[in-house]
């Protein structure tokens, strides 16, 4: 008699073959997919889309933060006056945040895309340079010292966010 431990089981060998993943053939991208990638790889398109998305984010953040503002003379105002005041504050804050976030998204995306194209590398340096350019641009009205601080602060923030998201391994 033969030992059952030494005789290979046909059911085991067929189940091992079934567990191996099937290799799928490589699918070539369609013409539409290639055109879409070409459009998205354009720095102008990428920057405008980032600016619009940043503006939308700023609009909603401004509405939220504007709703949290309390009037100074709240006890002396009627309910209608408080509602009107809150609506005006939300509108002012929304428009201001919308402009700021739109500029921030546009400048950051344009700088990062341009640096990436010039260097022909996709790494953390692009993010740091784009953060520096964005921070310097947003704080340039405050003078050279403010622009340098904005550059350093936004570059640091950008690099920390990239590290946190772990985009570059």
C-alpha cells in the first residue's frame, strides 16, 4: 500500500493552478484617452482648472466662516437686522476667500507644472519651489520680508502636506 502523504492529490494540484492570477493582456489607450491626457498635461489647462476649483473651495469656506461672525451690537439688533448683517458678512467673506483661493490654486499649479516640465522630474523639489512661489506671490504686498516669510512658510507647508499624503515614495 502506498502512503497517502507521499502520493500527490490531483484535486490539490488543480486548485493551485486555479489560484494563480491570470495575466491579462495590456490594453492600449484609445485616441480619446490620449487626447484627454494631452489636454490635462498642458500647464495652462491644469492651472485654470486648479484656480476654478480653488475659487469654489474658497467660496464655500467663506460662506461657512462668514456665518460664524457675530455682530458686535447683537443685543441691540432685531432678528431681521441680524439676518441681513450675517448675509452681508457671508457675501463679503465668500468673495474674499474665493479670490484668495483661486489665486493660490492657479499660482501653485502653474509653478509646480512649469518646474516639473523644465526639470523633467516629478519629485518633492517641484512642490517646494511651487510653494515658495505661491507664498511669495500671496504675501508680496507686505514687502520683501513678508514675501520671504510667505515663501518659506508656504514651501514648508506644501512639503509637509506632500509628506503626509505620501505622493512621492
